[in-house]
C-alpha cells in the first residue's frame, strides 16, 4: 500500500506521527522516507514544509543523499511559493535544514532569500526569528538590505514578540550583518569613519550607527 501513497498522503502520515509523538517502526519509517524521496518531484512547497517540519519535530535526520534531494527539489518550488504560497513553508523548510545541520549550496540560499521576501511582511515575530536564526545557523550572510528589512519588520512587531524570540533574533543579527573576519571588520570600520567624515553615512550596514539605532532591543 505504501507504493500507492501520494505526496499529500505521505505528508499527512508524517505530520500525524509528529503531532502524536509516535515512534514509527524502523522498517515503516525507512519505507516512507524512500517513497517520499522517489516522489519529491510531485511535492508542493507546502508539502516540503510539512515533511521537513514533521521529521525535525520527531528528531529524525534522514540520510545525506535524501536531504540533498530534499534541498534540490524544494529549491525548484521556491519561486511558486514566493508568489502564490504562504509564509509557513519557508520557515518550516529552513527550520528543518537547521535541525539537520545541513548547509545547502549558496545558490539555494540566495534563491531562498530572494523568494521569501514577498512573504516576510506576512510573518509573525516567530516566523521572522526562524528566518533570521535559520540563515545564521546555516552560515549564510544575505545582502544587508534583506537583513535590514527583516529587522524593520521585527521592530514593527516587537510588542507582540516573546522574550525568547527577541533574544534569538538579536543573537542572529550580528551573524547576518557583521563581517566574518577581523580584517574585514577593521576595513568596514574604516569605511564607516570615512563616510561619517564626508557625511555619506549609509542606512542598513553593520556599523556603530546601526547599533546606536537599535541598541534599545538589548
């Protein structure tokens, strides 16, 4: 009967198991994972989100080749999610990859950031935190306008954010904004000083100006 299962049905089984905190027998779990993998081409963005969330919720990490196929096929549906989807699949997919400690190719991460932008304005503080923390954990530094846009959206929703979400968001920001090396940090500081001396300060870069503007978050 497993061979007759379609992607929505496979997702429903994993979601139900995750919600009920069931421990599947190994043979059934392996068969379901294999059946999902061979049918990835038929999964929607919502399906990839549900599948990834369910497995991560059950603390299950599939084999590396399975995850690589998951990344490849989920990346193919990101553009459709961007214009016609909801924000939850984006957060679920990214959260799952973080739980699996699997870093996708840079091109995938760049495409993810580009496609998630239209959905960011619909996200709750929790959703924005998942995006920020997820990208930070995957060692991806998006363009500073992207990060600053998330920061502004989180700022607007700060009153509704839980303390844990605010703390996690603050943890992620330096990893998304600051240069990764000391030499780059020194160069950035020098550029900022020159900009201030010539009245050319920029909005959205990781500088002391940014820290002064948002230090109240701390």
